[in-house]
């Protein structure tokens, strides 16, 4: 995925882009979505920012105010990526791995955002990695030596944590 002019996205073959440029230097994509009001069966009105993605107006406020993103934001982003790249493995609900539930994806060429240490998001992938390695893209150093990260990656790869190498890539912190 290449980000062009603001609010426009075009796809290009991923194999021609190296991982740091692909996963670290993306500008945030801000969809221009108008809120709509939906009435639920219990007669309470809920204002949606994007009903299809399950994002409420409060989720939009979180993004606009630069507050911490929640699993709802990350899962919505991964859902959009799954639609754009349907053959890409991974992009599962972030809580499946964080809570050590079953991970339903192949282990080859996955991309997955993980929540680690109770306070941080990282992007992981073995798409461009050598055999037996996983790349972790992180804007800080908190993923280094993280047992939580290693445990989650072992669940995704369906193998013991000692059987693969984690390669850390430092990325610029995204500013909204």
C-alpha cells in the first residue's frame, strides 16, 4: 500500500518495497466519513463514525485528539487492510493473540499488529524475513526482550518461542 495525496490510497505490489519503507513510513490514512445516527433495538441512539467498521463518534474523537488508540481502532484498520489485500495472511483481531486464543491464519507471510506489555502496539511480520525470523516494527524499544511479544509470536507461528529469531526495526513515531 502506498499513500499518495492526502486521503487517497493506491495499491502496488508489496514485493518491490522493502519492509522499513513499507511498514514504518506510512502516513496515517484518515477516511472522510460522515457520522450517521443509528437506532438500536433498545431505542437508544448511537452515533457512528463508521458503522461498517463498528466505530462510534467517540472513536473519532479519540483519533482527532491524539489519544491512545484502542483495539477497536487497530481492528478497524486491519479490516480495511484485509479488504485491500485479501490474500495477505494475518491481520486478525488483536485480542485473539493478546489473550492467547486460537490464531486462525497461516504462518507464512503474515502481518499482524500486536498489543504488548499492556500499553503498546507493534507491527509484526515475516513477509520479508529470512526463514526462522520475524520482523518487529516499533517506535520505541519496549518490544525488545518482551516476553509478551515472544509468547504472542509463538502462538501465531505455532512453535516454541526459542525456535525463531526476532529482528527489531526502529520506526518513527506517528504524529496525528
